[in-house]
């Protein structure tokens, strides 16, 4: 085990956890399919997933319940186990990082987004009102279990939504994973499962160079997100689809800037006309882009460009140039 934790891949949910010393925090919807595994935990808290779970206002109520559940467990043994999607992971990760000044954390992601992205890299987060992810910590799980039986039961529509993040990571990493992305005609859950190890490795290679996001390297993982976030909030698209469109925007701009001349992309990517329609549908993109604090600082934007698969980089751009490009891609 290193300080970034360890990823385990298995067919079934883990049976070797020291359950009496765990507090299991799980998405209530999972009790239908995985109830018999869940019920083996004497200390467990069912939660309703989503952004309200991350609302800082309900934290005290949950903390009281968690403290009651863990009252008899010695602090050094106490382990928070998060079983759910990204919202459960962000919430339970935050709890583990502050409970008794920090206790062990285990992630068992149950959505593709969590399995590919949010369960790795140590970021935990809570929301304050409408402001997402404003409270948080960087707190790495000791172990993360990727469980085939759980992930292959995720409905197909969610697999489709997850592809955006998959392609983003494939483009960042390049090599075998990009090749697989380009060659696959009908990516499904099995496809994601086969490449999960590479996706996680790609993310962790970047995280390890900049674990606390102080060097700007982690910012590479925001490929597609500057434009993606605006499309997600303005048009109500799923996060994955929005990131997918945002990644296409970034490729178009990179090409326009002359960073590459030609690149083969997977056949199943959103079309240029879908991107055009989406960009056009956003009213006042300037104002919406400014709201994205992560990337914008007044009139400058840290934009993630692509030179080729496996080579992405950040360049500081002027807001007015991004808006000019937005307009260009609307035509
Ligand atoms: N910490 C990070 O690095 C990081 C990175 C990206 C996103 N996030 C956060 O992750 C969250 C989004 O992740 P998410 O989409 O996994 O969220 P989520 O936890 O809200 O799950 C999405 C939906 O899937 C359902 N679900 C969970 N497991 C399922 C299963 N096995 N089968 C069917 N349905 C299932 C949930 O009940 C919910 O309705 C956001 O809050 C975002 O801010 C965090
Ligand atoms: Zn994302």
C-alpha cells in the first residue's frame, strides 16, 4: 500500500473486510441488488444519493448517526466504507477525513463515473447551497474495490453517459487505451470493464505528480470540462455527455490553433452538428464561463488543449479568444 491507496479488481464484493470495525455508508438503491452483502455490516447507514447528500446543511445529522454507529470502535480501527456513486464517495470521503480527525477510508464505487474517476485521486467534497464542491479535503482511500458484479449491472443509459469521461481519459493517456477507444464500434459495460485498469492508471499517473493540486498538473484532468460544465448546467445534459461535447470543442480549437492537422476519433463521438447546436443554445456564454471558478480568473482561462492522444497541455487563454472560438464553432 502506498499513500495513494490501492485498487483491487474482483468479480464479487469483498468478503475480507473487518466488518465489525467498519461503518458502511451506502446508496439506499443498492440494497435491492446487494442487500445480502450490505446486511452483513453491523454498523451501516443508508443514504439517498445526489447533490443533497453533499449539502453541508445535512452533515450534522449524518455525523450524529455515524458517531452513534461507531461509538464502540477504537479510532485506530475505525474504517468508513463508501458504497455508491460519486455523491456517496464525495460525502463519505469527507466524513472519513474529519471523523475523529481522520479515519481509514475504503471506496466501493457503484457507478461508472465513480469507478473511472471520483473514487480515485482523493478529492472529497460538499456543497454549500447551490455552490458545488466548495468544502472538501484531499484524502486518499486506503483501498478501492472495483467489482465487476456491481458495475456490469449498471443500466445501459448510464454506460452511455459515462463514455464522455472514458474518452476524455483515453485522449489524455493516449497509447493502448486511445487505440481501443478508436477501434471499438459499440462500447458497453464489458468494454469499460476491460479498460478500467488503464483509465485508473492514467488518472493516477497525473494525480501522483500533483496530489494536492498545487502545480497545475492535475488541471489536465479538466479536459473538456470548461465548455462541458456550461453545457451541463445550461442545457441539462448529463455530465458525461457534456464533457464529451466539451472534449470535441477542445479538439476543434486545438486543430484551429495548429496543434495538430488530423486526428482519427472514435466513430461514436457526438457529431459536429450536435456540438454546434448545443453551443448555439447557450445564452450569454461569457457570463456562464466566468462562473466556472476552477478555470477562469477574471479574463484569463486555463484551457486544456490537445497536441495528440497522450499529449495534452494547459495554456492560459484570454476570455475574449475563447468566446471568439465559441462563436466560430457555432457556424
Ligand atoms: N471526487 C472527485 O474527484 C469527483 C470527480 C467527478 C465527480 N465527482 C462528483 O461525483 C458526483 C457524480 O457521480 P455519480 O454520477 O456517480 O453520482 P451519484 O452518486 O449521484 O449516482 C448517480 C445515480 O446513479 C444511481 N446509482 C448508483 N449506483 C448505481 C448502480 N449500481 N446501478 C444503478 N444506479 C446506480 C444513484 O442512486 C444516482 O441516482 C457529483 O457529485 C460530482 O461532483 C467527484
Ligand atoms: Zn467530470
